[in-house]
C-alpha cells in the first residue's frame, strides 16, 4: 500500500514523522512525502528519506497513486481532484462546518475519516488527535501568557523586596485546561480553574489548583466525555461567580469548546474591563469564534490595558512536537486496522473507532449525524 503525506497550507505541522514513516515501512507500506512538507516542523527531507520515505517533487504526482493520504487538515479541492477513487484520507475534517466539502470527497469516491471524531474509549486513546494537540495548546497558552505578561509568574524574594506570584485562572478543565494548570503551577503561579463538569474538581485539585463552580444538580458531561451546554440559569449563576473571580486575576486562559458548535462566550467586555491593566487573557477557542467577547481570531489586541491573545492553531506553535504526536495518532489508527497476513488494511466497518470517524464511503456520506443534517453549518 502507498501512503502519501502532502504539505499543509498555512499550517506548520506535518502529518508524519521519521518515526511513523519507519513504522509504516516496517509494515511493508511505501511512504512518499512532499518535498519540504516537514520544513516548518523542523523535519528535513533527509530525515524522512533516512526513515525510508520517497520524497515527491509535486503534490499531483504524490497523490495520484496513493492508497492512503495523511493530512492535518481537510483536503483542499485541488488535493481531492488529484486523488484516485477509493483512496483513504485521514485528517481533522471539521465536517459540520462545511458539509459541501464532505460531499465533494464522497463524489470523488474517497474514503474519508475525521480523526477528531475518535470515540473516547480506552483503546482509542493513542489515536485521539484532539487530546494530543490540545495538550500542547494548553502548554503553549501559558507560555504565550507569560511572554505577554509584564510581571513574573513565581513569587520571588529579593534584597529589594518580595514579588507576589501571578494569579492564573483557567476556564475549562479538559485536556488543554489541565495542561495549562500544570504548566502555570510549574512556573510558580497561584492557579484556579472552573468547568461545567463536577468530575473535573478532583483533577484540578490533583494539580494544585483551586476549583471554582456554582452548586448545581445539572450534569455537565456527555456520555462521550465532552462538556455539555448548560441551562440558561446555570450559565447566569456561573457568569456571576466567574465575573467576581476574574477581576482579581492576572492571567485568564479560556479553553471551552463544544464539538460542532460556536465557542460559548464566557468573558464579556465588562469582565475584561474589570481586570487590572497589564493583565492577560489567552483565548484558546479563537478558531470557533472565541470565549472572550473582545477576542479577534489570529491577533493579540489590547483593551483598556488588558492584552487579549487569540492565536489560531495554537498547537501549530509547537509544531515539532505537535507533528510527532499527530503522526503517532495516525499510525496507531492505521495499525489497528492492519492485517499483517494480507499486508494491507482490512477495515472492520463494525469497529466503533471506524463507525465513529468514517465520513464517506462508496460515493456517499455515511456518518449518521452528518448524513441526517442539511446544508453546511
């Protein structure tokens, strides 16, 4: 089987690493990587070649004979056109954002898998691209905050006096939030956090953070382990609690996302204005519109002395490690469906990791939630 790894447009990451290439070659697969695809992640063509890959000079020649195409992001129209019928493509697809793009893959006869829809079950943890990328995003959010914050994070006792530690508030205690908590604690900050899932309290405490949440009988977690959108009453009471807390913070990091939905607005203009000049907000939900009302995706802005960092593709700001982890996720996914006796993939269409991620097959959209929806999101 032939695996193709193209370059990503406007994304420094790459969907393979020398390590994953070597493992695919060990399985008996042929791997081709587009020239320069790993450059922005610090991976040279020589490193890929040394692992057993062929370096392709053009995207068209790379894709035309590929049985499997590995990408970070949904294939572009010209990439879809270059792929042969029956080719499998694996990437973060965001299918609910653009159903027409999924329809184009179906029409082209591609078998598409949305890696971000991987079910949260034990044996799929090593294939979970959301977790691997969110982990790095949470880390990078703290580093970006520290870089923009004009004071130090840890308490410092000097001959000239004592410097108080920074107060960091993390909104959302999922994978990104927990990593942000851990990183901020390592830098010496006083950390607090909130989440709609009561189960997150123990995790926050285990990392040395203080948990902030209103009392409620509402269940804030879906069966799949994601955060659920809460009632208007809960959101109102939580907002009141958070508003008073934010006013006393130096750094606020927001991570709240609901799959397939715009990011919930958690920080209002009034909340921003309640913070001290020099404070910093890092909005990790910028790609979905942002958790902060004043966030401008892709930019760092200042409102009345408060810096609002709203970078998109934050995991891409740690491109080397992000590529390495994403590549492992893809390898583990493919290896789980690999038949060594046949020397190729033997997709089990009853396997829940397949039924959960497969978007298109035999010219049709097969993901139930997408198949039943109308138009584009």
